[in-house]
């Protein structure tokens, strides 16, 4: 669990670092600008870490499911090798998807005025600025949303349904409390991740302060 949490912390640090420094610097500058390369790099890092974190959340849900529903098999199922493979798989999945998305975006043409009504270079805002046909990028984004967002969220929900059923079968109150505490850190991380993701998406779609 702590191995997954340490990687989750690293992703969150990279996730925030890709946007917060530039956002803070813009607060103290009269002319708020970002280069095309800087915008692409910011979006790429943000996308890689966001998609990777979504996969890692799902891996952590499976880890908690195994720990509570199959405790006797936990050590053999969730071996150090398996944990490393799951984490690397999360990074590779996020990286692969982000590379495809970035390549699609780089094919677009931007005619100006290139004013982003948001605090970072997010995809919905970039699509609004493009004077090219964005259908392929939108289709790709929809597919990635289903794969990394909805599908992962469903897996997490199913995992926790099984976990709750297993916990309710525990006779002692102390045992149920210990099982719930085992899931507390992951549930907190999942809640914060999906809540912040929804907030960022809604704010990006509706528009915010220009940068």
C-alpha cells in the first residue's frame, strides 16, 4: 500500500508542478504569456500524470480488494514484482495515450488571437483556439475519457462493492473498523482525484481567468 502511495505522491507532485509555477508567475506579471513549446510541455506532463494516476488508482483498488477479500493469498498475489509491474504499467499507459494525444494536437493550426481563458494549457481551451478540424482530436479524447476515466472508475466501484460485502461478513466491530481503516487512504485519494478532475474539466469548459 505504501509503495503505491509513494508513487501516487510523486505523480501528484509532477501533476501540480506542471501548472502551479507558471500560474503563480502570471499573478505577478502584467502580460501573462506562455510559449507554444511551453504550452505543449505543460499539457503533456499534466496529461501523462493525470492518466497515469487514474490507472494507479485502479491498481490500488485491486490491491485493497486482494488485501481484504483474499487476505491469505495477498502476499503471493501482490508480490513486489507484481506491484512494480502495475506501477510501470500505469506510467506506460498514461505516457502512450498522452503521446498520441499530443501528436494529434500538434497537427492542428492556430490562427489567433491565442488567448487561453484558463490557468493552464488544457485540451478544451486549445481546441477552442484551433481553426482546423478538431473532430479526430475530440474523438480520441472521448475514447481516452472512456478508457481512463469511466472504465477505471467502474472498476474501482466494483472493487469497493466487493470490499464492502466482505467487510460486512466480519463479525467483530474491531475487525470491520480495521478493514475500513485499510481502505481510508485510498478512498481519500480517489475522492480528491476525481473531484479535482471534474472541477478542472468544468472550469476549463466554462472558461476562467485568461493566461
